C-alpha cells in the first residue's frame, strides 16, 4: 500500500514512449547537424563530439556508482547532453576544456539535483555557460577554412554585411552544430513528426525574437537584417532542441507561450544591447529559472471553478 505514495520525478503523463525512446529520438534528430558540423569543420569536430558524449556518459555512471545508485545511462539522456554540449562548442576548443564542461553539465547541473527530471536548468547549456565564463577566450575564438575570424553575428553587431545564404547553408564560422539552419530544421521536423515536441515554444520564441529585432534593431523592416539574426548563432538550435526540454520548460499551454516570448525578449536584449553578439544560452537558462513562476500563473482553471473573491 505504501508504494502508492511514492511519486517519481516528472513527467507524469502516461505514454507508451519511455524516456530512453524520447532521448534516442532527440539524438537521432541531432545527427544532421552533427554530420554537417563534422563535414564543415573536420576531424576536430568529430573528436570533440565523441569526447563530450563519452565524458557525459562516464561521469553519470561513475557518480551513480559512488553514491550506490542504480545506473541510468541506458536512458540516453547523458548521450543527448554530451551531443548538445559538443554542438554548442567551437571545434578548436581544447579537449580538456570540453571534458571539464561535460563533467560540470552532468555532475553539477544534473546529478547533484537528483538526475533526469529534477535538474532546474538544461545541463548542456549549463556546461556551455560554465565554459563561457571560465574560458571566454577559447569559447569565442572561431576558425573556418583555417582562417580565424568573427562569426556572422559578430560582424552584424559591428555593422558589417553578412552572407545570409551561407548562414542558411552553414558554410560559415560558428559552433559545431549551429551553423546550418537546414540541418537543424531537418532534425526539428523529425522530432515534430515523432510527437516529441510541438511548435508552441519554438514558434513563440522565434516570432517574439523577430518582432523584437524589427522594433529595436535600428534597421526598420529590413528582411535581410532579420533573416541574418534568425539564421545566425544558436537561435534555431536552442529554440527546437533546448528550449523544448521537457524537464526545464513549462507544461501548461499558456505557460509554453509565455516562456517562448520571454526567451525571445531576453535573446533580443542580449544580442542587440549586450556586449556579446550571442545570447541564446543565457536567455534559455534565465528562462528555466522563471519556469516555476510562469507555471504558477498559467495553471488552467478547472471547468466550473469560480475564482475566490477576497
């Protein structure tokens, strides 16, 4: 009888899909961006991806062994965390820094808070932001075709022109997995068709960010400028693969819309008025922290329930 009172970690919606199956779908959806990143940046990108995935899985396994807890590496969540972290890193990042970021993502952000379903922020983004703060030099140094230079967003912020077609295809500087919008959208469509995510959060995120850029970007209704912002940086990767994380995003219908709008506004603020040309990672992490408040004020009222009058 006492077993009926044991509540597992979120989520609690009954479904034939297991956590392992969902995470496997996400890993498969990330393959187009991963393969393109390896083709675009070469062997260094492949090594970095393998190192991040292996370190995340090993960190989770070792941590659970140390605390004598049943291993959960079979749910593929550590694989997804390692893959997402690697795709958010420049291919020139030293291996030891990638290992450090992977350990931080799994041990500090995920496992110390109880593991999958109980972490308060996206582990991969937590690891990336840790590396950005700790090793800003290597995390913001990008090389393409052997030439070190600024990313399209950095050029855009400095008032220079960018090639939006290259940004769409991905033949430009950036992190391993963020450059090709086409590859990211292929993976996103797969997740939507498999029923893993819906368009509520990504659409509200991208639309609100687009409106913010048009209103405050200083270029009026400049389609080229807007397209460059939409295709540049980690916006698409973040909108479809990290903002939609089941654990760290709202579950209420209105909460998802509010969450997406908050992310769009924060990303716009960071990109247009901040010191850095990018802002997706910090925007999503701050949004994760606001999820409990968003859900508190967006809980649907039961049919027939009357608001209490004080």
